[in-house]
């Protein structure tokens, strides 16, 4: 995919906006981002403002080439280098020590920075033309459902964000996998499951831990930087990715809960929702394909959320590959979450 010629003018506007310290809606293969010049503190501050994002939640820095990585990363340990050689551009974010050039606001005061190279021609063109890394969280208000089309971004922010580049629907559909390389004596630790599966990462760099393994070993604070108030990775510890409609996780094939108009978010199969008492349904992948399901997840949640239901009941995905990221998002979108400090 390349930018259509008729988009060239919009791309020019986007480059000018970033250079002027304003925000741009940017397509990536994971979700749409709200991008700012990562080196411009005022621009980064307006990302937090527009999103109503708490300042303790660090942003991912997006780069288009290795020399930009070197401007933000003080060190790229060997396993991290091996992973990005294989997986970039792609949906995996490395957490490594930061250089002084990265404003503290970007990293929420941490001494580490999260960096990735998005696999989307529009994002790469924007970053290259701006000649600066772009800090970009998902382009939604804090805690809400992530956007996977340009229309979602416009609906969320209206004229507050004056340039939204349209790169089509996001291919991956869930955020990147965030993996920490801060503690050289431990295996790398997945802080947030995402678009690159644990299996695919391990096939490249060998065994990694998930955050529960780091917690059990008592070393979680070392992989995330203890100044982070003991939180592993802020996006992981609170209600997030949430529709306005209450969301309840149910077992596969369960009946609709009593007492209200409920919609079903099914992972796969034939829609038997009506016979189970649901008034609406979405099937993430009729043939049970995890990549297809991930790509449909947030748009399906948005559609159900727009129906004025009293409840969304979500069935889990199989717990491997991209299913881990899908289930993580459903878990955090649900009602009964509590913070899980390390
Ligand atoms: P978002 O941009 O909303 O998809 O969220 C980015 C997420 O990346 C944050 O919420 C954190 O979970 C994670 N992250 C970013 N920077 C760091 C860092 N330096 N250390 C640990 N996690 C980070
Ligand atoms: Mg987000």
C-alpha cells in the first residue's frame, strides 16, 4: 500500500502540523495513533491533554530507521537487536534505557523508553518526512476502545485533531507487544501482550517471561524501572480498552445473562446468539482465525457499544498466539478489574 496521490496534500499538512508542534492522527498496522514530535515537550504535553491520559502512563516512540532508534535508545542489548532485526517494522515495542534527548514527559519520568518501528507505509513516510521520532499513543480518549479506522479517530476527536491520515483499516488490530530488555540477568519480559505473539518472539530470541513470571520471581520492578511506582506497564494495570456499555466475560456457549438487553461478542462459529437470548451479536472470526479476530476486535466492540445495550457479553479466544492479546484486552475492558500492583 502507498499513499494515494490525492493524499499527498494531506501528508504535507501532516508534516507541517508535526513540525509546528501539533497532533496528527496516524495509521499504523496495530491501531491508529495520536502522533506528536517526541522531542517537543509542548507537543507531547498536548497528547496527554487531548487524550485525558494520566501523566504516569508513558508513550511509545515510533521510529522509521535505526539512526532514529539510536537518538532515543542509550543502549540496545543483543537480544533486543536480534528481535528487531527480525521483527521490525512490526508490532513489537522494545523497552530499553533512554538517552537524555527523550523528554521525561514521554517516558513518564522513567529512565527507559519504549520504541517501535510501525509496519505501515503512511506512518513510515510521515516519520521520515518529519525527520524526528513520533510519540504516539492510541488515538482514543484514555481507557476507551482503540481506533482501527480513520473514521474512529475523527469520531473520537472531531476538530481537536486537525489532520487525520487515512491508511485504511488496521491490519493487526491490537496494540504492539511491549517487551522489556532492562534486566540483562533475566529473560526479556513481555509487559503487554500484543500483535506479535510470545511464540513468534521465542522462535526468534529464545525463552521470554510474561509479567506473571516476573512477579513470581520477585523481579518485576527491575524490568520496568522502580520509579514507575511499582506498576509494570501502566496500560496493563487498570480498566482500559473499555466500551461505555458494561462488558462481562462469559464462557463459550453460555446463555445471555438475565435482566437486560445483552449483545454477544463471539470469537468464532455460526451465530446462535438469538437462541441463547442475545439481542445482537458480533463474530470476530467465523472460521476461528486469531489474526482475523484480532483485526476485528475493536471495531466489533465499537459496533456493539453503539447499540444502546445494557450489557456486552464476551467469549474468550483460545489462549495462545494472538489469542493472548485478545483475551488481555477483553479482560481489561471488563467491569470487575482491580489494579494489580507488582
Ligand atoms: P498505548 O500507547 O496507549 O498503546 O500504551 C503504551 C504503553 O506502553 C504504556 O501504557 C505502557 O504500558 C507501555 N510503555 C511505554 N513506555 C514504557 C516504559 N518505558 N516502560 C514500560 N512500559 C512502557
Ligand atoms: Mg491505548
